[in-house]
């Protein structure tokens, strides 16, 4: 009986211990600690990730700005080159226009001179000393003089031998210093030097034409002197020549040309 009672007490104690074990609260402190550590780690990782993205963004912005700067510099360089090319094109167009205008003037001058030569040949016997003094030279009906002058003109308009024409006209001036064609010879030389951009020689020739007060080419020579001054950036001197043409030859074709340059 005592043995049974002891067994019952033992079983009761074991059951109580079991109930106490099952009823004990769960160890929440460990779980909370683990969760807290995990959250901290995630926060640190997110912070590191956020800093990396910002740095990457800053680097991309710097690269973009550098590329934009390089492109802008290239565009500026291209615009400058285009501007220079446009200026050269305009200058070439102007030079071409001037050449065509000079060629047209040469053809017109040739027709006029041929007419003068023909008329002078017919009227030569009527020319006296008084008429010669008015024209500024002694006209000669010598065929050699007319032939020399015509040959020099033909070198320009027929053979396009401008260098040969310069030589021919200079020789004509030596051989026939008092020719009635003296002023025209100076004018042709001025045109040839002007076309070759030998401005010093052109000025001398056109100035010689201006010295012939009765020359039909005097107004044109003044315009050319103005053109040479303008080409050499002497605008004040050019203006004086143009105004002189307008003042001395009002209403003439040369005066109209001079007015367009003022």
C-alpha cells in the first residue's frame, strides 16, 4: 500500500513538472534580438546602396556635361569654319563679278576705239596744229602707229595675252609719246594692272589718264582710282575720287557708278 502511495505521489510530481514546462513563456527575447539585428543590417545595406546610386548619378552627370561641352566646342569650330568659307565665297563672287564687268568694259572700249581709229583715219588730213594742241597730242595718220596700237588692243581681246599687251602698250608709249591714243594707252595699262592687282602701277597709269583734261576716259580713270583706294582700305581717299567724278561729270555713266560706291 505504501508502495502504491509513493508511485501516485511520484506521478503527480511528474505531471506538475510537465505542466509547468509546457506553460513556460516562449523565449521572445532571442527572436526580438534576431529581428533587430536583421533590420539594422538591412538598413546599413540600403544606406550603402543609396550612396552608391548617388555617386553613380553624379558621375553620369559629369560625363554628360563633359560630352556636351566637347560637342559645343566642335559646333563652335564648325560655325567658324562655315563663316570663313562663306566669306571666301562672297569674296570670290565679288572678284568674279568684277572680272566680268572689266571684260565687258574692255569689249565696249574696243568697239569705241575701233570706231575712233576708223574715223581718225578718214579725217586725218583735216587735222591741223591748233586741233592737235586741243587734244593734247599730235595725231599721226602713220599706219605704223595705228597698227601698233591696234595690235596691242588685240593682244587683250583676241589673244587674252595680258602680259604681252602690257609690254606692247609700254612700247607704244615709247615709240609714239605724242600719239592721240596716249590717254587710251594709259587707260588700257591701268585696266591691265588693275586686273593683275598691281595697284601701284595701276594708280600711275590712271593718274596719267586724269592728267589729260579732255580725255574721254578721264571720268572712268577717276572711278578706278577710287576702286583701288577702296580695295586698299583707304575709304576716305576713295570717297574723294567718287565725289570728284560726280562733281565734274554729273549725269554721266561714270558718275552713276561712283554714286553706287558712296
